[in-house]
């Protein structure tokens, strides 16, 4: 299936002019959506100030508060007071509440706007209740001569611990850079325009309009989508379409902006620039997929949401019951104690510490995590969609084997004859062979009057012998026997085999193809063992796809796909309720990487794919995905344990703080509540550090 026709319909679009600069601006809002997508539950906080700076300044403000105020009404051994120390605490706590608490208050506002209270709302409720109540207790103690307990100590420690948790987490996740800028950078900055009188001038790309004629030299990138008017060349579209072998293009064929011109100089007529071009369409799809990707809720957010409702209801019930049996100040104090105890000191650290630990383990195993929820959301993946070129295969069309059939010739000699004919040919097989000879440092013989035999191959005279390089069909027609075992493994991998005939004797064969990565077979087998279905997606032709799928033992594959097809397939599986991981490396994979439950980019691929993904395999080894699956399992296990430690103590502490056992004389003193709280924080931290995966 020829790629050029695949893309033709992409050009029947109104043609706008759009500069690279505009391209960046046009998608600036994407940066925001990427952060949303990157940070999951804590996305709101990402752009709300620098957590590191906020943490250190808040810590400086908190130290005097901790030294000067009692912990839930209990004097601590290191505490001291002086005349007016209450005023100092009030001023510092007010600054701390509005400065250090700002990300949580803003985050809570966002969550409530989305009708989805979670971690931010819970923290905001805890700090707001403790601040407002402490101000009330300050007024009561100073001016009304009552003795009311304040919660300034809790306010300070809660804000500082939560800021620390967020800082650890943000630190652990590398921020996504702007995928769209990378897309725009695929196009050259300057282009050569040809005027009607033949004069050439160099212009910035943004000054080019549809209908202009451009000169594209050998080895240059196509500046825009267009139609070839003069010249022919083999064009490398692998970065754009994923097709591994170079595509031969003649006059009248379409070219895609961002693909690389091979060895011929071309004159093209511009059909699409900027936003009507192919790359811009891919950009638009990536942007859409990222903004629509269902926000998979972080586990800690779900727990925080439940905790918020439980604390709110428990607090209101506590207040009502105590109001009936006692006075207003007591019932208010009980309610506030419930709110403070429910506020998750440990929960704030439970997840960030695990994320930080698993991120560093991942990095050591060649995995770069870009989305904080990637590990949590991988545990129950049903299927893995794998791009063929560059993921399961090496991604280059090269020599995979040379077999000598007539032993009177050496392998090197056979290659010198093959090189003699191929040196002047202009097609992907010839390029692959000549690259191989160069790498092996073999100088080919010289050939006289080489010519093309239509549909068969090449013929020429080398060292006074008639030499032919032909396809299998011709060898069979000449009645030469072929050892099927010799060619079987090459055919299984979808290789193209060419045969060398010297004076009509079959001398050798040379196989070329996109080599299957040596580790791919085992990787597919292990996925199937785990009950995960591997499916291959490729822009390559049906024949090549079928051979690779059979060779790897994969039942399911799709061939001849465009970027929108890949994204459509991912969407279809998602709609069927499947949790889908997509693995790819090219620009054509970017939209589906953004759309999938988890997008995994191969590190040797394009920056665009890397920026659309949740995880990057820095070693380009598909087997690292198995490590990622193991790490995900372990991480989730630790997260669940930590959430039980971090939130579980509330199961005991909230009813006790509410005074459920007051009738038999047991009332949880706030001090015991604070000790329980600190204890759960320590357990959570130690548990996170024990996370590891076995190699």
C-alpha cells in the first residue's frame, strides 16, 4: 500500500499560512493541559508557585510557632513562652496560613468547582478549620478570659508536611516539555523559493504560501507538504509515517513536511503549510487526545475524597451530639478536633514518598516516568498496542543476511559482484546494500553497461562475466533449485531476498528487511504469559506486518495505518472498557500515545512521541516494559499499604476524638491524637523506603 496516496486526502483543506512561531502560540494552552494530564490529582498545585521555596519559607515561619504553642493543648518539653508570645504566634500563623496554605486553598477551589473534592479540599478544610478556630481561641483567651485550646501547632506542621510531600513529588516527576514546539522544529527555519524567472531566494519558512515553488536539496527536510514538479528521490518518511523503508517519489507524487529528502534535488509546489499541513493535523490530534484523556483518578485522591466526606459528617454529628449533652465551646472544640485528626499528615506523604522511590528505581531500570499516575494506572492493563517499526523492529531497512550457495566464491567476493550492480541503482534495497558494504569495508568491482530488467532486477557485465541480481520469481523461472530451509527464517521475518547469478549460475543470496529486535520474541511471549494481549499496529504494508506478527506469535495486528487510524483503534478499545497501553516511537504514534490509558515512548524515537507519552523507555528495549509492569505492581501494593497506615488510623481516631467512648470515661485527648498522627507518618515513610523490584 503506497504511503503517498494515504496522505493525499489530508491536503484537501483550506490552506492557511501559519508560521512556526504561530504554531507554538497556537498550542500554548496545550502546556496547561499537559500539566493537567501529567499531575493527575495534584495538577492544580503544579502551577501555583514554587513548592521548594514555599516549603523552606514556611518551615522558617513554622519553627517559632512549634516552639511557642502547645500541641493540641499539651505542653511539650521544648516549649517556652514570654509576654506577648501569643501575638507572635498569631502573626506568624496568619502569614503561614495565607502564604504556605495558598496552593491548597487554590487547589480546593478548583476541586470544588469541578464538584470533585479530593486531597486539596481535605487539606484546605484541615488548615482552614484549625486557623479560624485558633483565631477564635486567641480572642477568647486574650479578651474574654476564657480558656480555649488553640491549634496553631497543628496548622504549622500540617502545612509544612504537605508542602514537603508535594515538593518531593514534583521533584520526582520530570516536567513534560512542549511537544508542539518539537513538532514545529521538525521543519527547517529557512527555505529556498524559486521565482517564475528562475531566480532563487532564501526566505524564512513563515513567508511561504500555498502555490509557491521550493527547491529541496539532498539530505534536507521537506519544509512543507507539496507535490514534486521536478526530480526524483527516495524519501525517508519514517519519522512522520513510521514506514521503515525509504519511499521512491517521482514527479507528481506528494511529499510530507518533516520527511527527509534522500539523494536527489527536488522542486516542489507547496500544497499545505502551517495549520493545513500534515504535521499540524497530528499536533491537533495530540492536543485533543491530551485534553480529552479521561482523568484517571489517583488512588490517594479517592481516599482523600472519602475521608473528606467522613470527616465532614463525623464532625457535624459530633458537634450536634455534644451540643445536646454539653455547652457550645466544648462541642465546637470536639468538632474541630475531629476535623484536625482526620486531616491527613501521613496521607500527604504516603503517596509522594512511594512515587519518589519508584521514580528513582524506574530511572535505574531505563524508565523515565513523566506522569505521576502512570505507575498506579498500569496495574490492570488488558492489552498492549505496539508500533512495529522501531519498537518491535530496528526501524531501518538493512541487510539481515548473506548466504553463499556456490562455494567457489567467498562471501566477500559475492558481495563485490552484488555491489558492482547496486552501486548505481536508486532504490531502498540498493541503499541498504551499499550501506552494508561500507560498514564491512568492502570495495565493489566495477560494472559495465548495468541495466534494469523490468520486474526482475539488474543485469551488467563485471570482470567479463554476465552478472544478474534478480528476485525469487526469476530464479524459479530459470529452474534453479532454492533450498527452502535456507530462506525460511528470512521469509518468516518478512525480508526481501535478492539472488546473485553469475553466467546463469546461482551464486549467493542477500536478504534485506527491518530486523526484528532480538529481545522482541521473548517479550511478546512473557506478555502473553501474564494474560496481557499484545497487538501490533503499523503504517507498514500488510505483507511485512503479517510476517512479523507470525514470526513473533501475535494473533492480532493492524497494517497500513495513518496516525488517525492508530488513535481511532486505541479509542475503540478504550470504549470497549479495555485498559490500553500504547508503545511507539514515531510522530505518527503521538496521538495514540496521548490517548491511551498509558503511553510508552521508545527513547530512540522522536521527541514528539516522547512528549506525548506517560513513560519513556530510555534504552529502547521493549523488555523494560516488563520491568515497568513489575514496578507498577509493587508500587501500587506499597501505595495501598501506605494509604491504610495514613488514613486507617482515622478509623480509630475519628470516633475517639468525637467522644464515642465518653460515657465510659474514655475521651481521646488531642495529645494522643497527635501522637497517633506522628506515628502513622513515620510508619508510612519507612514503608515507602522498602519498595524494590527484583531484576
